[in-house]
C-alpha cells in the first residue's frame, strides 16, 4: 500500500534548511573585497532546484527496486573509487588529495559522496538479510567488509572526514540492526584505547573495563584474546612508536591522514572561527554584516566554516534555529525509520540519518574547536553541488520509505 | 535484523534520547561561546579589524623673548605600511621600490620598526618629499595598505644661528625606547635630541592622536576614515625663551665661520641667557628626521669640531679671568683691599722654589690690587695666592661654585674641573711628597693649574661680580631667577671691583683696544697657555659698569691674546645696549 502524498514535514524541514543554507552562502559572498564567492549562491540555487527535482524523481523508485539495484550500485561505486585513486585530483583545502573524479579536465564529482549512499544501502541489505543481528565479532566480517573496502579506498585518497562518516554509519546501523551495545563497545575498543593512550591511568582503567566486558560478553576465546591484544597494541605500543617519531614525521603522518590540516594555519582558522561565533552574541551582527566574515578572517566561509557565519551574523538565536531544524530532520528520520515496513528500508533510513548526523556534529563542532578539522561539509549549508544533490537524494529515498511505511498520510494528520 | 516493533521502538527511544543529549550539549557549547564569552570574543574581533594609525602632534613652537620664531613646524609627509608579517612588509617595499627610491637600509629600518610593534603601521619614509608622496598617492589603489599622513616637520628658520642651544628632532632610537624616561613612547615617534628640544621634550611633545583604519585578514586597508571615532592630536603649547634673536644673529655674524669660539650673553639680575653661540656652527634643519650620513661625517671629521659646544662643553683653564676670583677671595678674607700693595713689586717674575714669570717681562712695578687687575699682573696675584694659601683658595673656589655645572637648561653640560679639597686630591694625584702647596697656590691664583672651566660657568661667576655677589643660574627658558650668594663683599667693595674691571677696558688696561664709545665696559681678559699651540683667548665682562645689564663671556680657541675675545665681547654689549636703549629714546 502506498500513500500518494509525500512526507510533508520532512520536505518542509529540508526546504527550510536549504533556503537557510543558500542565504548563508549568499552572505558568505558579501565580503569587503568581493571574490568569486559573491556569485556562488546563484550556482548553489541552481543545484538546489536540480536536487529537489532529483529527490522527487528518486522518490518514485520503490524500495524493492532499490533492494535489487543496490549490489550493482555498490560495485559501480567501488570501481569509481578505484578510478578516482588512479586519475583523481584535489581541490580547495585538500588540494594534494585525490577526491575528485576528473575527466578531460572537468571535475565530474566526488565519488565519496555517492559512496556514502550506496554503502548505506549495501550495508542495509547485508544486515537486513540476517534473521538475527550479529552476535560475535566473527559474524561481523560481512558488514565490516562492505564498509571496509570503500573505507580503505577513501582513506587512501586520503579523506579522513568521509572516513569518519563511514565509521559513524557503520556503528549507527549496527545499533539499529539490534547489535548488543557491549559488542559495539568491543568493536570500538581499539579506537577508544588509542584515544585514551595519552594517559596511562585512563587507559589502565579502560583496559580493566574491557577485560570485564570480555568476560561478561564471552566472545569466542580467540576473538577475546585478539581483542585484548589489539587493545594493548593501540593503547601501549602505538603511543611508544609515535613518541619515537620525529616531529616532522608525526606531522607528515597527520597531514597524510588529512591533507587539509596544516598545523599552524588550521589553528589560526579555528581561532578566527571561534572569534566570529563568539562575537555574534545573542542576536548576531546582522545578516551579511559579520565583520570577521566581511574581512575574510573566517576561513572557507562558504564551505567548511559556513556555520561560523551563521554564528557571527545571526547569533545564538540563529545557531539554535539551525540546530533545531537539524534536530527536527533527525527526529523525522527516526520516525520514518521506525515505521518502515521492512528491515532494509528501516536500516537505510537510519543509515542516511547517521550520515547527516556525523556531518553536522563534526562540522559544527569543528567551528567551535570541539572537533578536529577534517574538512567535512555541513549538509544543506556548505556550498557544493554534488553534496547538495546527495543530501536531497537522501531526502528522496526517505520520502519513498515514509510513503511505503506504516501510519497515516501526514497531510491527513495535519 | 530483529525487527520486532517493540524492539524497534525501544531503539528509536534510545536514539531520540542520544540525539536530544547531543543537541543540548552542542547548544550549551554555543551558549558558552556566544553569550557567556561574548565580550572577550567581540574585543578580539575588534582587535582583528582595527589598526591604530598614530597622528603626530605638532611640537610646541619655540620663540625668542620678542616672539620671534626659533623653531616651528612645516607640513611634511610620513609614509607607512600596514603589514601582517615582516616578509610581506619586505615584499611590499620591494614592490614600491619600482616607483620610488627605497634603499635596502630603509627596508631593514622599516622591518625593525615593524618588529617593535607589529599592529602599528611601520613607518617606511619618515620624511617623504612631496614628489614621492604625489607618486604614491597616484598608486594608492594598488597598495591599499599604504598610509600617507601629513606629519609636521620641525624647522628652524635661523638654522645655524640657533644650533648651539636648540638641538633637533629625530626618530626615537631603540636605546631611548629602552629608557624608562621614554616608557610611553612608541617606535617611529619623533623626539627631541639635544638642546632645548631634549630638555623641554615633555612640554614640546604634545599629545599624539590616533586614527583607526579597518583591515582585512591580509592586512589590507579596507576602510580608511570613519571606521571608528578618532582622537585628534593635541598640539603642545609654545615655549618662550630668554634668547634675543637679534643679538644671537649679531653674535653669529661677528664670529663668522672662521673662528673657533664660544659666546654667551646673560642678563646678570635674572640669569636669562640672551645669546649663546658656538662657532663654527651647523644647520640643525639637516638633522631633522635622520642625519644624512655624509653630513654627519663631514661634521665629525671637521678639525674645528662644530658639534663640540664651546660654551657648555668646552673646558679650558680660565687664566687671568680667574684673577677676579682670587681678588674676591682675598678681599672677603680681609687680606688685601683694592688699594693695597704687595711686599714685592713686579720685576717681570717671582721666585718661589723656581722662577714664576709675569706675562710682562718688563714688570709692572709697585702697584695696587686695582692696578694689578687692570694690567693683569701675575706677580701681584702670586703673592695674593701665597697670602691666601692653598686651603683657602680651594675652599673659596668651591664656594664660588667652580666645581659645579652652571645648571643651564641644556643637556650635556660639562662639569668644570677644580680640586675638591686642598690635601687628598693632590696627594692622590702627585703622591704625598710630589707636590708643594705653595706652588699649587701660585698656579691657581692666576687661573692655571688644576682648574678648567666652561664658558657658561665663568659667565655665571661674573653675574655675581656684576650684581651684589649673587650668581644667577643661566636660564634659556623663562623661569623664576635662581640666584645664590657666592660672595660676601660690601657694596663699596663690589663697586670698587667693578671700577677696577672698567679700568681693564680703558687706555690703562689690557683690553684698551676693545673700548666702545659711550659705554663703560668692565671686564677681564685672559690668555690661557696652550703649548705647543697658540694660546686661547678669554674675555669675561659686563656693561654698563655702573649698573650692568649684560654679562658677556667670550672664548676664542687659539685666539692668542685676551683682547681678541674682548673686542668681540664689547661689540656684543654695544649691540645689545644700543638696541635696548633705542626704544626708550623714541618713547621720550
């Protein structure tokens, strides 16, 4: 049974976010010394129109069709990622990386953006085909492979930001498929060990907790031993190796992981972004009137740091409005996900939500120096055609899942 | 996956709670930054975009006693660059060097100024000629960080005539910046260097104003005026001096460029310095805003030492001008009076251990103190010196402030040389057995020996002779006269001394060739021995002798004989007194 009317709240929220976003792209161009950025809002508007049309077109594809098409799309994505590694080129802050597919000197797009969607689909397919959620690490090999292959290809570009998004999607979808939280914790344990490695005491406490978890959850013996060993390696050996590296080598490694960071420059950028946001106050300096932005103190103000413009010009009120719109979008996605009439659709909906969520937290957190700088764009806000298109394609898929799902038509509900 | 509705709704609840927590955490972080720390960030944003451009205050004008301008300000231009880094400053200057002349030294100087204060525009041309400014103004659009300001430039209309006391202005040096006296100064500011400009820096300085320009992240000026309210510079009030420019110019014309001499003219009752000049002179206008290297070298290698001030820095044996000091001490001690004679008449010399000559080998015969002053008889004063004894002579000299600076309001005055006591000083210098107090007293009595005075300090002593025994501190800038009693002689004694000095500038005296028609000049010549070079010439005196209105001291290096100095001195007196009396005649 399908409803005729699309999910109106979902579309309205996405429209509101897009209009808000394009206004901010316009404002980002309003600098004292005008640059090419001044005209980008027009390009972005064109992309917006294309993206909305594409979303409605995508919403005509049934979930069953998506299910059938997913493996092909996945294989195509992997091939494109390989092609990108071979002939790709960089752009903007990440000029040294290979993230853009360029054919004949024309930048076609970033296959990694496409991969976010196809990998979500493929992972949904793999997880939905299981009767029970994976209960041991060994059983996770299939989902891990689905995410792992494109992840490695993307990390080779290298693009740490998108890599983080994949990990977010992976964990979120495992959670939604019903994987036990203790198992999730065990999977995440090596990374947590790495993060806590800076303090011997903290790492020690975490290691004891991990041993307890292993004992409680009782994975297979080999798995348990392997897990403990990996944790020892990441928590103890990795920091020692790191210390042995010369500072320039450490920096090289960091820059390899994420070419957009240049320790000195990025530190300055984050400070200027914080100053812009902090100086906004309750109500901001007024639309297009932010001084930090006007005088180009805010870096990448039309893309990665566009939220700093929101903070400076519209103040805390504007920030809260933007974040509330995002929250509404996510709540709507959870609703759609929990009302989907089959596991595949439900997992897709949750995976798309996770992808957005990681983007928002990472991007917004970065502008306030709560997150490392990775060059992740803000959905619906950051200037960029393929990303706008990808975001709206996700909206289109959600519209379809919503239509096929349980519950009454939303227009009727109003 | 397990897709039981209950489980799904449980997971949805968990997801909603996590989302809610994340939302609250993120908004709190923004609340903290935007609301709680707003002021701090706002201040930082303002600091980011505004750059202070100093507006130099016009320095105070310096006037002579009649309101004639000694120092004023002409419109000048300073060119600065705002720059985010030393490298970009260098690049910008190199680019500018294609259109205007810029040397490597100027680039490095600008970089040093920038380092001292990176947020202030670095001055690249402190005193830019108008044609350079015109070229830069044309290219202003290509160089938005360029700041061209009209900056008052110091000018001395009578340049060389006032060089000896006015000083000059220039950019503050790094050493001066480190000085606590200049703690509120900033790099690139102009400051008085030497002379009145330095002594009265605090009054002449004025208050610097500030203008704000708005810059973008690259340090380019985006908005010039009106970015933020500016503070106007406040001009300093004028400084009126005691100098009589008419007399000062006359003095310079007398000395010309060939003599190496110093002249000072003081009003004896107030200490007001009417004229002060050291020859040869230089042009302080060329010092303003940086001394050209070739001019500096020229002045420093000139054997006549134009930069060495012969009035306040030069230190010479006072020679016979000192005989008035000896006379005053002896009269005050009651040992000799003006009509008293000495036991031995002058036969051209005096034997004390060895033979001490009188300048006149023929001898002066049996004469009184009055005649001894008129004719400057050495033999007479040898005997006065012996009567006084060394202790009383040293104590007397100290009482006459012969070991102190005159206190004139100019920097770099040299302290005179005079024994601090009659015993230890000589013991340390020559050993306890290496000297004979009598011989020392003999030498001191005629102004030779361990005694070297500046012209200005001798002039101060003569203000006491010209009045009632009170020495006036020489003052170039009007202030309350500071007079100190250094001699305790009766009115007739003082008058007697003055008349004896009038005899010097008479047909009887050593300076008879310096007489002036209609004015009684009193004074004393001096000829300081300076082997192997020609002797130095001194003359200290005042006029009119009956009621002195001007004390004049003249010192001529290698002048050979005192009357050379006397002729200059009496002309100065004549010029001053005739100029002063003239208006009185017309009013009558």
